[in-house]
C-alpha cells in the first residue's frame, strides 16, 4: 500500500512540474515544441505512469480471466456447464445445450424494414423495366397464354391471403398501366373480381397522427397496413380507369375499346362498392360517359344508365343519391343540357324521395320547442358529465357504422329535391324539345313536393309550352307532353292547398277540354313504354322512360280528378261541358278507357246532380244551341247540349260499357 501511495504522490508532483514548465514556455513564447520534446527530460513522470499502467493491466487481466467461461475438452461450443447432480452418492457434471439469444431491437427492425422497402422498390423498378422491354415485342399466342397464367397466379395469391400478398396486388395494378393492350386489358378485368372480394363493407379513413404514433398489436398493425395499401392501390386503379374512359367515340378503335372496357369495369365495381372510397370519382366517370348527345355510338351507355338506376333504387339514406344528383346536374349544365332524354329519366328512379313530405319540417320544428326550466329533470354534475360522454360515444359509433339519422335523411331529401327542380326548371327555360317530355315526367312524380318559390316559374313555363302547341293537329308524343303539363301543374298547386292564395288554372282546364278529341283518336292511349310491342326500327331513341310508365288514359283520368275533385277549378258549367265531350270520346276510345271514363262520370254526377238534365229534353228550357266546335267550356253553351250518344252506345260491343250506359241513364232520371 505504501508503494501505491508513493507512486500517486510522485505522479502529482510530476504533473505540477509539467504545468510550471508549460507556463514558462508560454511566457517565453516558445510553445512550438511537441509534447515529446517537453516530456523527454521528465523521467520521474514516465516511471510513475509505467508503474500505474502495469498495476492496472494486471488487475484487468485477472478480472477478464475470472469472467471467462470454462472451456471443456471434447465438448461442443454450444454446451454450457450447469449445476452438478448427485447420482448414487457421486457428484457428476451436468452439461446443457445453450440456445443463441435473439436480440430484437428497434434499430435493427427499422433497418430491416428500410432494407425491405429498398429491395421492394428495386424489384419494382426491375419489373417495370422488364415490362417496358416486353411492350415493344409483339404478342404471340404463347405469350398471351403465359400472360393469362401469370395474371391467374397473381389473382389466386391475392384471394388466398390478401393481407400477405399486397405486393402481388400492387404488381397487378401496375400491369394496368402497361402500354401493351393485352396486358392492360387482361389485368384491368382481372382486378374487378379481386376488388369485389377483398373490399371491406366499410369506408376506410386515413390514420391520424396520434393513431400512427400509438403502439398496437401485430394483428392490428397488419390490418392497418393492408387497409392503407388497399386504398392507395384502389385509387391508382380508379385513376387509370378515368384516363382510359376519356376517349371520344371517333378516336382510334383500340382506344375506344379500352375506354368501353374501363367503363364496364367501373360499372361492375360501383354496383358492389358504392359504399367504399373514391365513389365520387367513379360516379363522375360513368356520368361523363352518358352525358353525350349521341348515346348510340357508345356501347356501354345502356349498361351505365341501368347501373345508376339500380343504385338510386337501392339507396335509402340519400347520401349516394345526393352525390349522383349533384354530379349529374353539374355535368348537364356544362354540356348545356345537350344530353339524351334517357339520362334525365335516371332521376325518376330516386327511391329516397318516395316517402318525403316537405310539410313535416314544420311539425318537427314545433316538436323541438325548448322545455321550460321547471319541467326539466335535475341532474347532478357527475350525471351530466356521464351523459355527455355517452353522447360522444354514441356519435362515434354511429359514424363508424355509417348510419344516418332521421334529420340527416330529411336534409338529404330536401337537397336532392332542390337540385332536381332547378335542373328541370333550367331545361324548361332552355326549351330543349328532346328533354321536355322527361322533365314533365319528373314533375308529375315529384311535383307535389315542389317549393312555393318555384311554383310561379314552373306554371309560367308550362303555360308557354301549351300555348306553343297546336291542340288540333298533334302527334302522339305531343299529346302526352300537353297532358303531362296539365297534370304536373295541378300536382304542384295541390301541394300548397293549405296556403291562402288563389291560382288561376283556367288555361290548363281549357287546354284539356280542347285536347279530348285528340286523346280519344290516339291509337296508343292504353300503351306505355313497357307495353309488349315491337320497337320502331326507324326510331332514334334507344332507351325509354323506365319509372313513370303512365298511359295517356291514366294521365287523362288523373287530370280530370284534379280539376273536379282535388281543386277549386270545377264548376257546374265545366262539369256539363266535359260530360258532353267525354260521351263523344267514349264512342272512339278502347274498352278499358271507356269503362274508366263512365266510372268517372258516375262520380261526377254525385257531386253535380244537374248533369242528369243532359240525358233528356223533357221539362228543360234551352237557351240557344250547343257549339260543338268551341275549344273552351265557357263558349260551348253546355246547358243546351243533349247526350244523344246514349242511343249509339247502347249497341256497344262490350257488355260492360252497355251496362254502364244504362246505369247512368237510369240514375239521371232519379237525380233529375
């Protein structure tokens, strides 16, 4: 110990001498010498350092030797000596096979992931280079067969385990971007059933920053990685479909074919995945394809229209319907409403508006009256806090389940209806003759839901349409349009019957009176677009209205019902004039229409018994004569008319019509 202490004191004295020597050198300005020159004369310092280093090295060697494991002869390196075992009074050694330790660290895992990503990127770049080289080589039958087998193998891998085979899915999606038409076509069509089977039944949202940082289990992490990868690959696929579908019909035939295939893939995907991400892009793709002036040139137009109609029929919440209506209205406006009638008829499939009543909003507002303070249930601070937390949890669960409340559904219905009516009004103002019929079909169906602000605009436009038509010489299509104008005008006004205002609809009543002879002579009065008959080979329309299939006879009866029973337009004079003209029409109308008109006259006689005087000239004084050629009920002098058509209709070929004529004649005697 003494020698140890002396050596330390010697070291300290040597350090002090060294510092003094350095200070003198600094004062003299001769500090350019090296450390070796400085310490050459300092033998005591070197001796002390050597002694200390010898002592330290000896201690280190002893410690290393103690920690070193004992090596045994004729034993493997993996064997380690365990605790001794006593067998039959003898102590024996126990050798245990040592397993190598698995050291997992975050750094190594990150490095492995980076290396994996780099290797994947390298492999992807190599595959792209190979594909680019193959694109310039013409395809033979063997190469096409090999390509189909390769795509089939990729599809089989993906369907077996989608989460583990994301690279195969991304490779198949990259093949769609190939310039080789066969590679692009086969891979694009192969991805449709793949996406149908692996797309989940919910919408995938992007992860938040907090969710990215939090630690999750391996299963959750694997699922999140698969979902985010699926969304990215699906987006790339949708972008490729959009690019391929933007092809005019007069372009290169190969490009037109690829555009048709892209539209076909979009139709099949959106019909099953309308709830999934990027549905707005898919709807835009399909609607842009059908909003063209000539749909005959597009082979996928009919399929696209049927797809949209089926989606609108199945939508009950109104979210998807609202997106489709927005895109359709915007695209039609950009094209200046130069589209086919069948495109506007898609709106007739809006099933979400079937149970909408715009008057229920006021009732809901009345129900939401704020409760008085004395009527409220007292809750403690803890109870209010727990109730607030429960509301937040319920809201999160509702968003996760994608459920829609009643208020949100009514809001969607109101917005859909607003877009539809603005589209109809703009088309009527433009006066596109091809679309007027489709607009009037829609107004007949949705007219009773119209807003009061749009009432005057619609009536003015429909009056102009009727005034422009020649009611004496009209085709079957024009007759239907005028009937639709009359029915839709009364339908719109009837929705606001509870409001105190007077609306003069006499022009529509006069138009129906003048139109009755043309309706009775129409051969298609009982036929609709869904009737069993051959299509006109010279006709230009490829698609017919698929929802509102009312015949002209049904529209006529609906218009008569609006005038005399559902509005204030009915009078005794008009009832007599319409009765006389309806009897003239029954002589020419088919059997079913004649029976329906006779039932209407029976109902009309209940409300206006004075009609019974037209069946006989007894006890009746006439003032002038009946003017059959007059086109308005006020000018035809109906009080002087006589229903002499009874004597002809008694000999009608249909016994039901004869029975109805006799019943009305006998009833007129009782009422008169």
